[in-house]
């Protein structure tokens, strides 16, 4: 939903609203940039960011969508952000003119009581900034929703667009009654899905991995079969976490609904 509707390259309105809320200033998107970061050698793992954009103020923003936000995700995202930051200086450009670079982590499950956390590079003892153009912002979507939705839906539009990101279909229907921009998002959401339900799809790499895992189970020795089946189970678990319909998962994985239910209930 985020990439297809909110990250629409032909319509920046909802993205402008979300970024303006996160950064506490008016933000207008100029264009979306390539999400693939370059690698320096064959052994280096590829880096594909979720969304990278440039604003009219020449800021560069990396938006990462995180279903969970643990230590491994933080390290991965920092590596991505560092790669992006190192590429922002143009050839021949003075270092003093390097642009503001932000990473915004939109976290749908974050173990924090804060709505938003901002990180910059500073000297430990005297709190002096090391750099002015480097910032990581963690946004706790679930916290915004719990703090805002129930008590303010008809009173205050502050943070309404961040709240939108944590809402289910019925809640988006309610929000659309008080905000025209959210109504536009809702209508486009129904265009993608007739019943208005948001569905999650696998990336091309994940789909290939899943299909290969299923294909190679046939004809393998018992030990290898077990390993491949573990891979299928792991991917099915991830699809369940993303909220995919169990019947759709069954079609993709070639597993029965009973097998999927067993995976779902397995601790």
C-alpha cells in the first residue's frame, strides 16, 4: 500500500504530508531516486532501500518500512544509510555543500513508549554536534495510532497521516470521513483491491527463493528435503506475519490450508 499508493511517483501529496509531519517542516518531494546502492566488490551484499527521494530543498530521504525493529534491522538500515550518505556528494562538489540526508524508519512494531526518536552524531561530554546534515528518525507507527486515533478522530488532524499508516480498512474508512486526502488514499486503495483489503506481495527475490525451495524438495534425500521444507516454513511464517490471506499462501506454497494452519499455530 505504501509503495503503490503513498509512494506514487505521479502524486506526491500524501508523501509530502507524512514527511512534513515527521520532519516538523514543510516538505515537498521533487522526485524519487534509484533504490539500488552500488557495491564495491563481488562479495559485498547488495543494498536495496525501500524508498529514496529528493525534496525541492535538495534533501535526500531514505524511507525504510520495518515490520519489526530489532538490533539486526537497526544494523542493516545503518549500513544502507551509510552507503546512501557516501553517495550524496557529487564529483567536484565541496564537502561543505553536502546535502541534508535523513533516514526515516517507519516501524510498525517497535518496543518503545515514544512516538518518535531522532538520532544525530554528537560529542558525548558537551553535547556538541559533529555534523548537521545527518539524522536518523525512528517513527513508532503503533504508538501514534494508540495515542491519537480513538480520542482525536473528530477533533484534531495533527498526526492524522502517520496514524493512517497503522490503520485497518475499517479505520481508514472512518478517517476518510474527516480528511479529503485520506479519502483519496482510501478510494485508490479500493481500486487496487475490490473489497478494500490491503494485500502484501512478495518481492521478486522472495518469490524466486520460495518457488526454488518448493521445486527442489522433490527428488532430494531426506536430509535435504527437511532443509528445504524448513525454508518453505520460514517464508510462510513471514507471509503470515505480513497478513497475507491463507488461501493465497496455499496457492503460492502448494501447501494445504491445514498445513498452513499448523505452521501458524506452531510456537
